[in-house]
C-alpha cells in the first residue's frame, strides 16, 4: 500500500489562534501543514502573507505546503521560500510562464507544484508533468472552506495517475476541496497521494482519529 500524506489546511483554523491550530495539526499525526495564500483577486478571499508563515515556522519543523492562490505568483514565491516553505504550488491559470516559475522554485531548493481549478482540464498540464514535484487538483472552486467536493474532478486525478504511470513520472497528486472521511477512500482509489482537509479536520472532535480515518 502506498503512503498517504495528510495535509490539514490552516485556512479553517481560528486566525486569532494560528499557533494553536498548528499545534493541533502536529499533535494529530498529520504529515504536512497546508497553507492557503489568497490575494482577494485570483480568488475572492484574503488570508495571510509570508510574515505569518515565517512566524509559524518558528513553532514547527513540519513540512509546510504553501498553496499560492494569487495573481502573478512569481512576484511573491521567493518571499514564501525565505519564510520557510518546503513546497510552493501555484496555479496554472495565474502564470503565463509556468515552466520558468517551476524552475525558479526548484532553484530555491524546495519542491514545486502546480494547481488547477475545477474548470481547467488536467490535459493542459501534459507538458509540465515531467518537471513538477506535485500536481494539486482543486475539487471545489477555491476561495472558501467548507464546500462539498465536486465528484467530476476526480476524473482529473485518474487521468494524472494514468499519465504518471504511462510516462514513468514521480510527481505527487494532491486533492484539495471537500475532503473528509466519507470520501477519502474514493479519492485515494482515483490515484491521490496527498489529501488536503480544512474544515472537516478542524471541526473534528478527535483530530488524531480523523487523520487515521482519512488514511483508511
């Protein structure tokens, strides 16, 4: 059985107590900390910037999975790398020169990922797949937590898993949006390696049991 990476999203933490939210992720036995960066332009919401990531980095050595949901991600990616990101994922829809940005992120000594929103076909990523460490499939329209997973998006996960095997590639497939213990096994069966969960994680009374339930 492949190892499933669980990455709770700080988007659903109490922003007045982000340190506590980070501790809850660490104590739950989850693997990564997913940090959604929103600019109020690419998506209709605002979250936080590199200063917050830098402060959180002082509290934990967990893998920081930074997801840039912003326009012109190339302008701020270096700041998040300096703040302590272990991986930076940006949106295909937000950057014209995706290949260049992937190279730049890797040049910072961290992992590079690319993400697509529900309306973008996975087929459009074919030329980039050999160069990325991670592909993040959004299974909700990004901007807000607590949405239900769009099941039709799992077809993209299956496509990416098939391409990976056919072309002998080794990128991870991450799924973000509406992930919970009721649908996690179907997501894993489709080919996902990383499960991002926000509101379901932070509303769980027993977060360690919730993480185990996601893994199956």
